[in-house]
């Protein structure tokens, strides 16, 4: 069963990991210049580096949809530079998952595949997709909605280690981001983590740098550019998050739900 996932950031990669381990064939799409923060647990880095391993699964950059099919035959995950998802017309996926996390629908239609799943706010089950998976941390995280929409975006990050918005680092101005640290480094509150046009981006809490934009990525003032984990566990930097796995579980449930429905017809 072929699943096409729009987006290859950390949440999309958690979905891909769960589906791959469950025996699904997975193809992912990304932009030419990914803006992923948690790059060590995201297949989006395959676009830049040619390949990327997350936990025990490796993804490779595929330059054409034909190349993508070749990688699938090798039981790997291909990542296509295809932000408009044009490859869908050639791949004819059984399932399409929109995991761009743009907080709005950027063009996905319920007719794009036999099963279409939207991740997070911006989708309505029964209108532009068949099911929606909740992304808001809390009691309903990972829940599948077969009618209606996910909870609206609050722009407030989920609570980790007693901190929410404080752990997110944002670009101080418009420009090009340059990091002063690496993912996995321990940083102190007030320490400079990166620069945008020579203006420092400083940590507001102490902890392990769990995520950081790649050097050279264009940013806008206030754009999310880093993530400090106050728990200080460096090993978490290389593990897919509980949130991503929960959402991945929701996607798996939705696929099996619709498969069971079709089987009964």
C-alpha cells in the first residue's frame, strides 16, 4: 500500500516511521530549502544531504518520481523535492497524508487519493479530506476525527519540562540564519544560539538544544528557528518525539479504519 506524505519535517517523519515499520511503502515530498527545526529526527535533511537516517530508517533524496519508485523497491523512504505534490499524478498513491503543518490547507483535495488524511488545523473531514488527526498536545493528541476539524492553532507551544513558549527560539529580524551552536549542545539562558544579519538569537531558558535551523535558511522576524529542551537529555535529540509517534498512530488508525470499511463492502 503506497502512502504519499506531503512534508518531511519531524511530525511527518514520525508518521513515516510508524507506517514504514508497519509495512507500508512511503514516499515523502519537501521544499528545496526545508525550514525544519528538529533536523536530527526529520527526513527533510535528505533533500540537503542526499540521505538521512532517523532511528533505524533511512531516507534518500529522489530527483524524479521514477527514482522514488526505485528506492521503494529497496525498502527505503524516498524524499522528492515537490512542494506542489505534482508527483501524485504519477505515483497514484493509495493514501495521501498532508503533514505540512501550515495551519491551513495548501491545496490538498479529498479526491487526491482513495484515502486522504489531514494533519492538524486547516482541514475538515468530509470536505477536503476523509479524516483529520489532532496535533494539539493534551488529552486529544493523536485522536482521529472522521467528521469536523482539529482544535484551532493557539500559537502556544506544548508544555515540555514545565516550559511552553519559553523553549522556542525565534528569529530576531528578517534575513539569513547562521547558527552558533549545534543540535545536542547544552545552552544557558541568555546564551547566543545563532545570528540573523548579525543580530543575536538568545536562549531564554537553559537546556539541550533540541532543534535549530540549518545555516543559510532565509527567515522572517519571529519565525521559529530553534528549540531548547529544559529536560537536558541529549539522547532525546535523536529520538522521534512522543507527539510525532502519537500522530503517526492516529494516521495508522485512520488508514486501517477505511481499509476495514472497504473490505466489508
